[in-house]
């Protein structure tokens, strides 16, 4: 004769305990597998102040801040190399696309612009609209106050 034994409360408790421990063990293992980054040892980024140290200081704080948008592609200090865009040192009063050691878009070469406050303002307002076909991807500086500050900053640091 076969007897059927029903599990006791103790048996059920032991099974639940084992299941709980097994499930917790799996979660702990997953946590251990996550990589841990020590940012003090692995960070290779320069501090912000070091990154902008080549941007000339000025009392025109707003102009310098707006120029940070430009500094990703342009230098302004004489002798610094071109970046994605040309070095802007000495550009005011000169014909656009006139630096011989930089490759400009045909659209900018054909536009026949002499850089002045007025032409620079039109450029800053909408570069692609002012010179359709330019290779400059920057969308421009829409706020007049920021344009004024940037133009004053460029007049100061690019001469």
C-alpha cells in the first residue's frame, strides 16, 4: 500500500527559505558583476578652466562666454592653429575666406564679404542664411545682447 505524505508547515517553510536564499544569491551575483568606476583614477578630462585657458580673458564676461560656443571650432590668438574653422585672429576688416592656409567653402569664397560689425552681425544672426552653402554648421547667435557682447569681444581679442 502506498501512503501519500502531505508536506508539513515545516517542509513548506524550508522550501520557501531555500528559494529565498537562492533568489537573493542570484541578485547579489548580478550586483557584483556590475563594473565599478573609480573616477579619480580613470578620468582623463582636463578641468574646465584648463580647457578654456587659450581663450583670452576679458572684462567683457558675456562676450567671452558667448565665444565659448565659437571656441569649439575657432582659435583667436595669433599663431594658434586652425581648428575645424579658421583662426579668427586679424579677420575684422579683411575679406572673408582670405587666409591661404585654410580651405573655405566655395559659397563663402564667392560671397565677397569684408568682415565688419554689420557683416559679422548678419553672419551671427544666421550663418547658413547669410551664406547659403557654407560649411559652417553653427546655427548662430539670435539674441542682440549676446551678438553685441561677442562682436565687442572679437574686436578686442582678434586685433
